[in-house]
C-alpha cells in the first residue's frame, strides 16, 4: 500500500493536540514493514518526512503524555427551576402520569355508577369537545349528556391546575349554566363525585374545586368560596348575573362555557342574563349548547354565541324519550281521583303525582291518606 502526503500530513499535529490517539498512530505504522516504509520514502519524499515526524511525535507523546481534556460541566438544568407546583421536572412528571393514566379515576367512578358503555351522545360529543370545537347537542333528558360536558371540563381544569396551581381570586376555568336549581345541583354533584375519584386514585393529583352558585343560598358564602380560587362553577342565570354585576366573580380566565337545556332557559326569560354573561368573557372560549328542542329563538341565539359549531343530533329534535313509556287516559273530571287509585295499584312505588294547583294537591293528598296510601303533599 502507498501513503500520500496529502492524506497524512496532518497526522503529527493531530497526534500532539490529542486529536489522534497514540494507539491509532502506532497501528497505522504497524501496517507497513521497514522495507515498505523505505520504498515509500524513496517514491515520495514528503511521505518519508511524515513517517519520520510521526515516529518523533510518538516518542514525544510517550515521554510527555497530553493532559486530560478539560471537562466542562453542563449548566444547571432548567428543569430544576422552582415553580408554584415545585420544579418544572415535577410538573413534567405529573403531566406524564396524567397522560399515561388520564382516566383511571374517571373509569373507577363509572364502574361505581354501573356505567358499562357510553350512550350515543357521549360517543359523539366527548371526542368533539376534546378537539376544542363548539357544539350544539340535541338530546332528550336522560340521554347522559351531563357527562358529555362535565368530563372534558374536569380534564381541562386538571391540566390547568397541573401547569400552575390556582391562587386566590383566580378562576373559574369552566362554567356550566342550568335553568333550574335542581338541575344545577344535580350537575354539581356529578362533578364533585368524579373529582373526588380523581383525587382518590391519583396521589399526585390535587382536588379540583367547584362551586355551586344558585338562588336560595348565601351570596356571601358563594363569593367567599370563589375568592379562594376555583376551577369550575355551576350556576343558574339569575345568581350568576348577580355575582358578575357586583364584581364578586370574574370571567377573565374562563375558557369553557356550557349552557344546559338552553331551550328552557329561553322559555323562562333568561336570554338577557345569558347574553350579559357572554359579555363578561374576555378571551377566546369554547361554547357548548345543549337543548332538547331547537326553536327559532335558540337557532338565532346559537348563531351569535357559537363559532362554527358541530351539531350532534341524537334522535329528532323535540321527540319523546323512547326509554320512557307514556300512556294517555281520557277520564271524566269527577272520576279522576278514583281512577288514580286504580293506577297506583298497578304501579310500584315510588310514584310522583303532579297537580295543577295547591288545592288539588291537598285534595288528592287527603284522599290517598284516607285510603291508607302513604303520601306526602309538597307545594309552596
């Protein structure tokens, strides 16, 4: 083999600077016999000079080995920078845990509730909401739509909490508006149940705070709970509008709004309160609207409140719930109470009877008590 000076002239300097190991240089010289090296020197004087220089460099390195290269320690990792939740490394670990098992607590909660598979509105609605789109959900009462808007709001609030803990006077991030106190309280209990399950099954997850703001409860107590920092609020339009007007609550950080049973809210005359609530939002928001029917008023409202919504229609708008058996009996006015007793004998308790006015409630209650039926009359 032949060695050209162009290929090897830099080897001595590389060797002295520590760029070429001594073992490699000795290995390269060992590939040639003495006679071969003499022939190379005769054919190429520059290559001969290189061989002589290389041997001298090897002898010099053996006599004075180069100092060990300076080890430059990397700068302190930014992951060690402290944050409100500890270090950034801790937050990343929590987020990785959330991504690895994001719904373990939710799944355990579903098992406790006996829910084995999602309903139609849940299968279509939850993925759409998690994608960030506005939606109009048309579904009857009892279709499971409470979980459709509650679960994404819980997950969004959990992510916000893991990134930065909620401090005093911060929040809410999510808002659910319902037309009645009963429905708002029912939704609030659902949210509390699943947030408790998340905190129980994930040791590094904080307990998400939610507040119920409805009429009939102390405004001061509700405002005090909100001032402590809150993730989610479930409210009725009247009390919500009252808190916003008195500046006891702000929508500055709220990015998730759900209006449940919007048709009932419009029928009850809450459209002005809802529009006033929308005016308090400052940033971009995701808006969800659920309704059993879609009258013209709701359609016009949706055009102004939602942005390019996805319409999810489970069944025909305004249609009766197929899971409920409905029977209509034509009975004369004077025979109603007597026939009611026959119906109760064919129907297992508990039974709820609605009457037109207070007098009818008292009359039917008295009649049932005389017949030995345990009943309670409830009216204002």
